C-alpha cells in the first residue's frame, strides 16, 4: 500500500468530514450535506448522480458483466443531544479526537468508504465493480433513503455498510418491531367507586412484556429483547382513565420473523397491538462469504449487532463495518478518533484488495 496515497486520502477525508460536521443534516433535511458530497466527487472528476438527498457514483471502468460491491454509509444525523457542551456544528480537534455531530455516526465511516472508493476508482482490470452511495434518512429508516435508491443502482452482489463498529465485522443484526398498544377501561369519577381504571388494567400486560422470554436464543444476537419505552394515560386527576397507551420496542433475533413475534405477543396480552412496521427484519451474512473470509484473514472479530442499519433494506449479502464506536453514537459531544479514520481507510482497502 502506497503510504503517500493513503496519507493524501486521509487528509482529504478529514477535510470533508469537517465540512459535513459544519452542515446540519438532520434526517429529511440533508440537502446541504448531499450537495457537499456531490461537489466533492465532481471536484475529483467523478460523475455523481443524485436522487433526492442520496448521492452515488460508479468506478471508472464499471462493467455490467462483473459483480458489484456497494460501499454505503449515511450522511443524515440525529438532532444534538441536549447535554452537548460544545458546538455540535463546529469541528474541533483535541487529544487526537475530532468532535462534532455526526463525526462518529456515521461521518467517519462515510469519508473512509469514500476514500476507499477513490483508491479503486480509476484502477483497470478489477474483478469487481464499485458503487459508492451516501444515503439519507438512515436514522429514521425513511422511505427516501437507501430503499429508494437501490432500484437505481442496478445489480449489486454484496455491500459494506459503514457504521461505527471499531472495524470489527457485524455479520448479523437484530430486527425491530415497534408496537403501539392500548388497554381500554371505563371512565368514572375518581371520588366514587366508578369505572374501570385502564392504568391498573394494563399492568398485567406490561408485566408480561417486561418478563417474557422468547424460547429461541441466537448465538450471535442473543435473545429477543422487549422494552416498554413510552406510556400515556389519563386526562385529569379526578377522572378514572379510560385508556392507557404504551409503546414497546422489540429487538428481534434471526430465529424469528417479525410476524412470528406479533403472533406470540397477541396470544399473551389482552391489549390491542398495532405494529408500526414489519419491514425492519433481522439480517445476516454467511461467515463463508468472501468479504467475511477476507476480514478474518486480517484478524477482524465477528459479532452480532443489537442496532439497526440500512443493511436491513438490502436483499444481497451485506457486512456492517466501520471506524468509530457505536457507544459514542447519539451522545453529547460526539467524537471520533482521527487515527480511527485513517485505520478505517487502510483496513477497507486491505479487505477489498483481497477480492479485486
């Protein structure tokens, strides 16, 4: 590997990351960051396509007869944590860290994958094509992100999805089902023995959600996890509540389909249960896949991830892997170590060099 080339790619990547940090890019509001990425590619004489706030490009010698690897990460961010002490839109370097909103999730991954794409962009005779895609609405699993873009990319054979994993390989990740539940009672005056209290009536179901253990446990992803995350009931202090509404977050391992989860829940609870979506399914990639075998040769660890990524929308094998640490995502004063960005570029290139 040419150290001068890597140093140049790294310097450019950090410069781009600082621009992205300085540009608000909340989900559904990524126009500014999409423009920056598109302009960056064009400044390297690369034809950059754009669909809404998704930006993508293909390598110079793209050949439809060859298999294609997608390099994908997102450029949208959540809104700043209220506990921020630094300006979230001002990139600051200190003690080897680069601070700023989106630096870790997933700006460091995005610029590292883009640098990797540039490394391979004008190489001829590759066994694989490369597509780089910077996509929108990942943080909300939105309809105008990767799922809208995929039909425009042509055939994709596998992907690397850039999310902070300390450059270990997430070969499986849990799916997500969010349930809106409601227990209904009968209204009455709190001063008299009237009505049927929906809060008290809901406690049996709430206890079930808190204590039930699904039988099948995944070696990689562990058990299905249910969490009561929101609750709302009552209108005023002297009225027996007629309704108790609550939200349950269910993280689903690969042993169950989302439909099977709903079936189990409905057998055990009396409340009404309405899933917001069934499309966020658990995903995995075979350990024998060439991407995974290449990573193992580099000494990378395998693990199962409890968090979702855009790989949930991909119908082809996808590896989640990137610089940074998921534990820093969505935290106040978010940061990424600068050495993680450089190591990310180096590792992505080493990984793909084993394939091309």
